[in-house]
C-alpha cells in the first residue's frame, strides 16, 4: 500500500522512526566515506610539525608558524600585538613561515588575517597527506559533504510529498509541518558540520597516535621554565595547541592567537581542516617590512579574524 495514502496518524507513526533512521544512516554513510580507515604504517607518521598541524586545519598551521617564529626570535609580542624583528625570516623558513612573517611585516589593514595568508600555502602541506591517506582528496571531500545530505533529503522528500498531498485534500498538517520544520535545519546543519572534517578515518588514528607518541613533549612544553627549540615548540603547538605552552613564556602569545579561549581552535579536538572556525589574531606591523623599533611608524589591528500525529 502506498504510504502517501495512509491516514495522517498512521503515516506519522511510521515516518518519525523512518526519518530518524535516515539521519543515522546519513551520518554513518558520512563516516564510511572518509576512506581509507585502519592504522597508518610507521613511515606514514614521519611528519613535520606543519604537516601535523595541517591535519587539524589552516588555523593550527598559522598558530604553529607564529609560535615557531616567536621562539626563533623573528617575531615578538608586545602589548598584545605581534611585531617583526630585524633580520627577516629564518634562512630555511618554510613557505608558511614566510607567509606569516610577510603578513606581520607588510599588512597595514585594520584586520590582517593570518589564516588567509597560510591558506595560500596549504596545498603543498595537504597533498602529501592525501597521498598517505590521512586527508581527504577534494573529490572525497565533496562526496562526504553532499552524498549524506542527498540521502537525508530523500527522506525529507517523502514527508514533503505527504504534506503536499494532505494540503491538496484540505487535511490537517500541523504536526507533520512542525516535524519537517524542525528536522530539516537540524539535520542539514549537523550533516554539513560533520563534513567540515577533512581527515580520513586513518588520519584520525594517525593524529591520536602522534599525540600519544609525543605526550612527553606536551609535558615538557607545559613545564614552567622549560627550554625547547623552535622545532619542538612547533610540534607541541601542532599537536596540542598554544595552551600546551608554559604561561610564563607564551601567555601573551596565547592571548594574541586565542584571546577569549586560552588555546587554539584545534586543541585536543578531532576537527580538521579546520575549517569552520575563525582565526583570532592581533597583529601590528611596520610599513614596508621595517623593524618596529626606534620610533618607526607601525600600524596595528585585530582580527578574530516531539513529534505528533497529523495529516489527512
């Protein structure tokens, strides 16, 4: 028998669990599409700090670069602002470090955006991770974003057809209409939020393995008075966030990068690609890349960057 011909109460009794199951199936489908799964091989975990940060998104990469440059004495924090130091970026600076340094040196806009500067260099970090099966390819990312939404849309479409049929027959539709009004935005919002994830399931496992492997580094970075080189600091921030660093050495920098949260967006979370979160930073720079000292003119800015029955 055609379910569209069922009475309103009978239709709702069957449709509510059907819609819930369709949503659960869409979420499971979304997870299944994040291939490959399994445990990465040891050689696949041989990643530099910026590749590790790229597993969590461009915000994490930007914060890692800033912290490394501060530790290398190429940037400094003063009164909640970032300033360049004389001497330029390190001779062997990574492209993301040069992008961050150039932004702090040259960007005199009211809202300089560290994440935007880093995103222009993200492809070189992400492509090796995609080949290792740790990040989704662009095609996979599109599938993860839209195929589960399509599946859930089919389920919503059945309810919409029943709604239209009931309206054409001048039958009450209040409960069905309310169900669709609630289910549509909630279902789409959670499915699209889940699609922000750019890691594969293997990438999730790799990130957890790296955090476990480098747990001693987190404890060292968190210790008051700990001395770390820029590579160790960058890895600590890439894995555990700015909040992992000792407050005596990096408290001001934490406030610059995440003023309201005390840690960067990817701290301890599984969210990648970062994607959805805004980059919060406060930057002050000297026009023309000159050093911010001796009365030189600087400009500063900040950037945070119940269901019921119804029918016919």
